[in-house]
C-alpha cells in the first residue's frame, strides 16, 4: 500500500466524506483516459476512483470546507480524519523515539566493544602475533562473508505506485506524510486482503464507482449535480440577488437555514409569525406579507402544504401576485398537481413575472442537511439563476422542461415511496401475527436487495413506537391521492397506489395525520 495523502473533497453521493489516496487492489484496473486516484472515503469506508481536479490538500483547505459544509455526516468524516492523523502521529513519534533509543544502545555497545578490543590488543597483541601462524592470521584479517541482515535490521519500506509518486512530487509534496510500516499493515492492507476479482468487490464500492461514472459521462443531461459542483469549486458563491422565502414548515425551515449558512440574503414570511424568530436571529429579514416579500426580493421561493395553500398564497389577500411586477421571480417548491402549478405559472407570467416550479424529494433530516433532490420545470433562465440556492439546499437538481412536468414527476416519486411504506408496515404486522420476530425481519431485509436508509429508519420508527414526523402522514396521503388522479387523467391504472391510499386514509381516521408516515403501521393493528 502507498503512503496516504489526505485530500479534502466531497462525495458524489449523499454522504459527505473526506478522502485519502491509497493504492488500489492489484487486479483493479484504472479507468482509461482519466488522470485519477484510488481514494478512501473517511466516514463511510468506501473507495472509488476520483479525478485529480477534485482533490484538494487537507490542511490547506480544512477550515474553509468546515465553514461551508454542514451535517452530522460531514463532521463525522472530519473526526475520522483527525483521529487517523492523531494515531499516525503518535505511532511515528513512538517509532522515532524507539529507533533513537535502539541506535544509542547499539552505539554504546559498539563503543564498549571497541574499547575492550583495543585494550586486549595492547596487552596481548605481540604475543598473539608471535603465537599465531601466518595462515591463521590471514584468515582472521580477511573480510567476513556477507549475509542477510538480521530481521530486526531490515529497512521496512512500503512501495509506492508511480501514479502516487508523481503527484506527491508536485506542488502537494508539502502535505505528504508517511505512516509507519505497522500502521500501513494494520490500517490499510486489511481493507483489501479479501478482495478478488471485480465481481467480488463489496456492494458499497461497486455502487459508488457506478455513481461516479454516471456523473462523469457527458450525456447532455439536464441535471445539475449540486453537491459535486460544490466539491470541485471548493465553496458555494451565493448569488447577489435578494432571496425571499414563504413557508417555514418541516422542509422550508431546513432550506432557509442552509440558504443563510451559505451567505444568501434572505427575507422570510410564515403564516405563524413566531416561526420566523429563529431565522431573524440567524440573520434573515422579516417580511410582513407575501406581497411585501415578493416586491422587495429578486427571487421568492415558497414551500407550502397542498394545492389550496399554494393558490391562497398567490391569489389571496396581500398574496404573491400583488407583489409581482416585470422581472420578479417566483419559485414554487410545494408538491401539488400539474393543473395547480400551471394555473399559478399563467397568472405570474401575465404580470410580467418569471415562474419556476421546483418541488423537492426528501424529508426533514435531508432538508436540514442540505441534501434534498430538486425537480424543476418552467423558466430555464430562472433555473440557472437559482443555482447557488439549489446547491445550498440540495445535493442534486433536475430541470425537466415545461411547467407541470416537475409536479407530475414528484407525485410519481412520492406514490412509489408511500406505497413502499405501506408494504413495509404490512410485512411487519404479518410477521407479528404469525409469530415471527419483527427485528429479525428487518435484519433480513437490511441484508438483501431492499436495504436502504429509508427502510431501516422507518422500521426503527415502528419497532420503537416513535412516530415523530419526518414526513407527515397526511401529506403522503395527499400525494397518493393526487398521483391516482394523475393516472385517472390519462386512463392509466394505479391499483397499488389506490390500495395504499386506503390504508393511509384509515390511519388518518385513527388520528395519525400529524405523525410520521410510518404511523400507517397503526392502521394494521387497530
């Protein structure tokens, strides 16, 4: 294994990590035509090929990246790097101290030996010369045969690949540190000791390699890999436009917090004014009405609960429409139906405004971590103007064309998610009534193809009886209802979604509306 040179970069997936260059397994081929290095991801322990331009020296950029990145996972990765460095430094110091002691002891023994031999030669040298035959003296004076040095005196060096050597010899050489041989053996080599051919690589490695490959291909995709853009550029440069935000619910609160952290100028409004107080303390400005926010800001985002709330916000008293004038921009991030968003787009544009729909896929935790997936449609120029905002709030954004497409895609995504959640609850209750362990069922699922963060978190909610909302049950039921209506409009059957919708309706009747969607489990046990 090669010496590790730690570089600060972000992962292409949802997990922010720090990386260190290591040597790849011998039978793992390097991607063709790309100057890249095999990298260990601290925090997740994954590995992948990363292009050289995406690597930055750790110490030189550490403080800068800590300031602009957020989330527990990033901090955990930082902690892992620091712990790794502390252990390496401690071992190097111990090794150096031991080596110095050993050297001193050897020198001391050598001096004493030479002194003893000198005295012996002075006192008995003449008699030895007189008593020994010329042949014997010649044998004693001839050089000793060379043999292998003792094992403990071998120079323990670690071979380094020419690729890594080339990079280390460049401007980054100052940031190189050499781990001890014992550290290399115990910390790095075991990662690859069981690796055979490519087919036997761990699933996590295969997944991250595939993900990076997709991101690197120039396919003309209409997506913006926001997190990757941040990794390459090293920071998010906030737009100089004034940003407004309407709606500080589970999703909106996390979005506004991240906009502020990334240096955006934000004016907020919420129907319940008390929710604005925390953000005012963080540097946001307060808008008295939606119309006032829109009139004083260049781009105004809104994230509310359903189609009725979205319409009331725009068309109601002191609503968005009253603040719209030529050049003003409105971005609706609510999950609504295509008809609603099309109607809102028409009235905004009729006043000279610009419109973009941008519903988000995720939950409260992903919103807080700035790891949402944004689905946008409408004004392409406005989409590009929102680039720094989308980078702050999400890991990826997609532009899907004309108004209405994002609403349709978002409903389909949530239809799949809601149906899956109902199936999870159904399986757990069936396990219970047939005498099977629910925890064992979860363990089995987590080892199979269905394994995911969503599956594990929602099952844990059920097993612990903790239904604190991360995604309101009433909202996933609303999305199922709208998805079924979307299917009806094009005469497409949605029997699975329809069945799941009935289970959620029963959960709502059991007063579970304001709990997490995983509380649909209670519809099966009552």
